[in-house]
C-alpha cells in the first residue's frame, strides 16, 4: 500500500476539511466545554462519571462499565499529572479493574480522556492512526519503531514528535496532527474495505 506522504499543504487541507464535519466539530466543542470549563477537575464522582459517559458515547469506546472507569480515575488522583502533561498517566489510566473481576486496557479511551483535558499535551491514539503510521513507517521510514510501541503512550508521543520533525510539520500542534492523521487514516482504510 502506498499513501501520499504528509506535507504542510496536505495537513492544512485536512484541517480545513475538519471544519466542515459539523458533527465532529460540535462534539469536540461540547466536550471541550465539559472537560475544560464545566468539570475541569477529576476529584468528584458525578463529574468524572459524566465525562466518562460523554466520551464513551461520542467516540463509541465500548466502555461497558463507566462506573468502574470513573472510580479508577478518582483513585489515581490524576489532576497533577494531567497538569504536568505526564505521558505515563495514560497507560496508568488505561488499565482498569472492571467490577473486581478482570483488568481491561482501555488505552484509546485513556488517550481521549487525557486529551480532552489537555489537547496540546496528549495526542489521541486511534486504530486508524495506528494503521496509517505503520504504512508511513514502511513507506517513508520516518522513524524506527515497532507496532507495539504505539500502545506505550510515552513511545507513541515520541513517534508523533518524530513524525512532525521528519515531515517538517512543526508549525502544527499535536491536536492538529491528530486531526490530520485520523482523517487520512480513516479515508485510507475505509476506502479499501
């Protein structure tokens, strides 16, 4: 599989296209308000639970036990690490003991939860992004990493930073890179199904 390599012009075209996706723009706007204005902290069960449920609904993240996830977030006392942009938080947040029965890794959800608090510090992981990055790695050799590195958040973030540098996309923040990668990945892989 060959894809068009990223460039500033291509990223800009996807950012313009993003603004035409009314449902995504509205969802992101409402989540931004919820996470940064209405309930910016994570020390109250009601507030955390409504954020977990909202994310789960908008992104279809398959969190079948929102209470277990919200309880886990409260127990981790995440606000300091969120404020510091501590990448280790994501993997800690992802591993949730559900109903005291088993530990499930809600990695994609954890990236989204952190990103909606601090979008410039926490890029979102998504399966389309994962697959698209792997294609670009094979095609352009932009950075040396293994597929499993994408599921270690500190490594994932470093891969995105190296991606930015290799393709000379430093003018774009990680949130903008997110929007580009998700759209390009979705477009690439949905068109092949």
